[in-house]
C-alpha cells in the first residue's frame, strides 16, 4: 500500500504529539529490535523512532531498513526521528 499525500499529511499531524517509543543505539537495527517494532506497529499502527547520537546509521538509512524489514511505510523523517505506519491486521479502528 502506498500512502497518498493526504494520508501522509494526516499521519504526520497525528505523529507530531507522539513520543518516540523506540531508540536506535550503537547496536543498530538488530532482530530483537525489528520484532519489537513489528509488534508495536501491529498494536498502534503509527510509531515514532529516535536515532541516538551513538548510532552509526544515518536516519534515512535506518528508516528504510526498519520499514523494509517490518513491511511498514516511512511517513516522515525529521532530524534524528522517523515515523512509520503499517495498517494493523487485527485492530478494528485504525489510525487512517
């Protein structure tokens, strides 16, 4: 599913007030991190992730890696944070 610009704008506005629930550190993106993100996406659909200063990845690189490994879409990248969206298979009321 590719997000339309209107959907992306809606998701960006919802993500503005959200805190980052995951932080990518010096260990980078490991399998345990991906499992946690996948579970959070299923539960919430929209999550924000922060890249710590000690992470060796660039923010756009980390966002693409996490999105591709979880099947999510990158909604937005701001500074050292990025927002991901993935429609839940089990939630009755979604974010969009």
